[in-house]
């Protein structure tokens, strides 16, 4: 039954051509990042050429060089590792917080549930990027602080989705049956309710990855990125003073960010179509 369900899911997902294209872009950049050391051996921050060499067929200067003679191609490959890891870890952390708050707020209705949601509203009142900017500026511009800032500002949306699903599911017959046989609240939440909340959680977590990559790029563009890591956002920050006569410094990381974030959004749409039973029946 599980294999049949996976085949049905794959067929439904493949019908969405945009989602398939999004998966291709994300898989392509992920593969290039994983194989960065094989494609571009050496230090991406190494000074191996003349400054401002335009794109050429040479591997080192395939996408040109920056103001210090460093390869844009090498920085793009290795920067993909950092940007994608930031997106994945921040999204996973944010999803964990959102699931925990949403389950508790939905299952324990009343004062405790309302208290949890009031906490989430505090984070939603302040613009997400502005709050992340303040946190990174206060804590320091390290990768870990950036991930923390993105995660702590992104969980409320998912928490509200999980809360709404929990409020609906906790009144279902299978949950009432679990209570009748004496299962604990913790077991009911994580064994009965959470599995039935997974489709919207998976879809929104895929969107959170793209949002996290964009947030990191925005922070780095403003000078709040980790200067020791060649992220795509840092590459854009470094390209700012040279946009007029070294366009390649900004264009290639900009294209990478655009395609990956667009791909993740398209994947989210495809997952929503494939996992939503109402849409499958249409």
C-alpha cells in the first residue's frame, strides 16, 4: 500500500510541470553545491587571477572574477552549500517551533491555548525581516546567529496552521477512541493528530526554506552576513560597489537565488496538489 501511495503521489506531482521544473532547479543547484570540491578544487576565496576578468571559458573565470581576483564560479558553488544549509536548518528549526506551539495551542484549548497564540502574535506584529535584522545586529553576524534569527521569526505562520488543524482533528472519532482507551495527551498529539497535519506542514516548510534563503541574502546584502562564508547573499553585498563595470559579480548569484527560491515555491505548489486529497479528486 505504501509503494502504491508513493507511485500515486509521484504521478500527481509529475502532472504539475511547473513543480517538476522547480524540483529540477533545486536539485541542480543542490547537486552542484554537493560536488563543489570536485568541480572547483581549492579555496573559493583564493586569489588566483586578475581582478574583474569577465566571464570566459576558463574554469576559474567561467563566471568572471571579483575585485580581488577571486573566482565567482567557485564562490557560487561553495556559497550554495552555505545558503542551502541555512535555508534547510532555519526552516527545520522554525517548523519544529511552529509544530510544538500549534499542537499545544490547539489541543489545550482555553487559557493556555490562547496564551500560546498571543505569543505568536507578538512576533507577527513586528515585520519578520526587521526583527531578524535587529537580532543579528545585536547577537553578531555569524551563521548560527543568522539561522537563529530566521527560525525565531518564521514559526508563527506554521503554528497557526497546525493549531487550526489540531482544533479540527481533536474532535474526530479516532482521537476520541484514543482517549477512551486511556492514551496520554502526548501520545495522542504526536501519534494521532500530528501525522494527519503533515501535508500542510510539509508544504509550508518547503516554502520556509525559500524564505530563509531570501532573508539570509537580504541580511548579507545589508552587511549583516558572515564575512567568512561565501554565501550568495555575501556575493551580492560584495558586488554593490562594482555594478557598473563588473555586472557578472551580481548577476550570477542573483540568478542562483531567484531560481532556487522560485523552484522551492513551485515545489510547494506541487506538494500541495499531490498531498491535498480534495485537489486529487478534482
